[in-house]
C-alpha cells in the first residue's frame, strides 16, 4: 500500500513520539539499588575473645646476691643448663661490712624468718600433695564410671581440670619450699661470713633448682649489693601464656576455658586452657590514648610439648578464648543487622525487593550472628543497608 507523503510524515512523527515516550519512561523509572547480599546458612559458629599474649616460664627464679660483696665474672651463658646446687656466681666478701655487728644481728633475724617461711612452705607442700592425690583418685573413679553412663562428660572434664589444677598447685608449693630452703641457706651463709674474721673467703651463690639460664643482668665482675639480681633461671619446658584482656571480657572467662593459639610462628594451631584469672586489674593506655582496665589471664598449653618446644620465654602468640561454640548454627552476616525498636531486624531479598524482617539474635562473633527466628536457611539478606534501602525498594546484587 502506497502512502502519500503527508501520511508518511505523520507516521514518522508518531513513531518518533513513541520512542521519546519509551525513553522518558525508561529514564525516569526508579532504578534498582545495588546492594551487597549475604546468605543465611547453617555452619559452625564460635564466639571468641582475641588478644595478643606472650609466653613465660611457669617457675622462674631470680637469684640475687645474699650479701654485699664483689662478684666474680659469671662463667655461664644464657641458655646453659644448670643443676640444683651448682655454683652460679662467687662473691668475694668485703671485710668492712661482714664484721659490722649490726649486719650480724640482721643476719640472725633473717635466719629465724626464713626458717619460719621454710616450715610454712613444707606444710603447704604436704597439703598440696594430699589434694593432688585425692584429685587423681577422683579422676580415675570418674573415668571408670564414664563408659557405663553413670557420670556425664562435664563431670569428667571438671575432674580432669581439678586434677590438673591440684598438680599445678603441688608444683608451685614444691618450688616455694625449694626457694625458702635456698633463702635459709643464703641467710646462714651470710651469718657465717659475717662472723668470720677472714676476708679471703668466697660466698658461692648456688642454683636453688635445676633449669636453664634465662637472663644474666650483668656478666662482668664488680661490686654488688644485697638483693641485687645476678641470674634468672627456670625450665623453658614449663611454659605458660599470659594475656591481658579487658576486664569486661575477663568476667566471661573461667578456669578451664578452651584457648587456641594462632600465628605463633610454627605450623598449625596450639591448644590450651585458662589456668588462672588474676583477681586484680590494672590500667593500661591503648594505642588511641584511651585508658582501659585490663586483667592478666594465665593459660596453660594442652597440646603435646613436641608441637610448641620451639617457643621460648617471652615469645609472642595470639590467643583466642572460645567463650561459646556450636557446630550447626543458623547464622547471618553481623553487618546485616540494624536496630528496630527494642529488637533487631534485617532486610531480606524477596523477588528482587527489600523486605524488612524482625529477627531474634543469639550469640554473636565478630563477623556472624546467630539467627534464632525470622529467617530460613538459604534466604538472602542485605549487608550494610544504607538510607536508600527501605521496605519494598527494588534491589539488585552488586
């Protein structure tokens, strides 16, 4: 069909008007908002408290000068093994002070005080021995009853923790007794040389326990005063970890809490448990200049010694205290939550539209949160919703 020229022009104008209308519609139609989307899924969830810590020797001893004198050069090196009773440093007495009557009286009083301390320490060793024996027997009975179902796993864990704690207290009491015995020996030596008129005798400072040399404050010879540190010794195989945590986090921990040590320099992770939470806090200024109340938490290794034997005293580790954990938890990204009145809510994605859902939140970690109600596994939620996201708004995944 042939159209006249005016008809063709009218048809072209109509077609052009249609294109302009379509362009205006597409141009002014609300565009979907690009958002980040996460998924509600079931997976293991672990709530942790993460802080940096450092290792330390459990039983370390600072050997100090028992009397004023002139110390000879220390013949030992850091890391060298020493036996109990081995000579660490030799002191040459100074006649003007060892013959002082006042020093003699002070030495006699010190002997009496250290003898009383030794007696008390030996009594504590006996008490700790009895407690450790009882704890081991209780643990053995619980383990015998466990296969029959007469006791719970929690009771077995509690008995094991009590046995470990009693053993640690026994070792600490034995070390305290050895220390008191050494101090008594040092006090008697001080009185002996104070009563002696000879100025050529030597005072041998001996190792109170077997171990390795951890630190030598001064290796060269020279004058030393009473109580001045000479050598630090200890057993590097008995390491523990000290971590300073916020006091608000410390109240969530308890002896026996599981600890995971990561990024310590070796392969894999190390396991441990909280041994002691110190009852007194201290003030520490953070890197941002904020004063914080912190508490020392002491953790013991439970991993085999072969895994952490390359660690030494004062090494840095990163400790993660596991406050709560479960293997099958419905969780969502924590950044998808926002406050809705007195509760929490999220924006779920349904048919490419944002739909607000009220959810009940359980445990929370740094990146994930437990969803107790309001969502089903596999549903998508908007992460970091901004002011543009509202009920019914069209969205598209970025």
